[in-house]
C-alpha cells in the first residue's frame, strides 16, 4: 500500500477512454487501487456513461498483475443516463 499516492492529482486524467471526474479522498488507496468515478463514451449509444469503480495506482496488485496507472481494475457500476445501458460487478 502506498500512502504517498495522491489520488486528487488524477482528476481529469484519462486511460482506456475513461476520464477520472471524481475521487473519494476519505478512502485511502489500498492494494494498489483507489475509488473514483469516471466518464466514458457509452458503447451502446455514444452518450456519456458514468463509471464508479476502483482504479489502479500503477502498483502491482495482489494477483501479481501490474495495471497501468488509472486503469479500471474493478467495476462497481457503469450507467448511461441516455439509453439506460448499465453493468455491475
């Protein structure tokens, strides 16, 4: 766990078509991830989709995988207000 990772500096950063639009600073980054909200283009209608999940700090995860910084590693919920498309994990 890195206590030096400042997730607020990741606001506005993009990875894989997702742009970080909000973080949860009250939750410390843990196990190489931080909780945030991002936006992306909906694959169904092209509208704006909201993504709530855990994103990578760039550290190696417990599984041994090293994702790129700000890569979505756990999806809580994705929802498009335009067409109603949604996914949960």
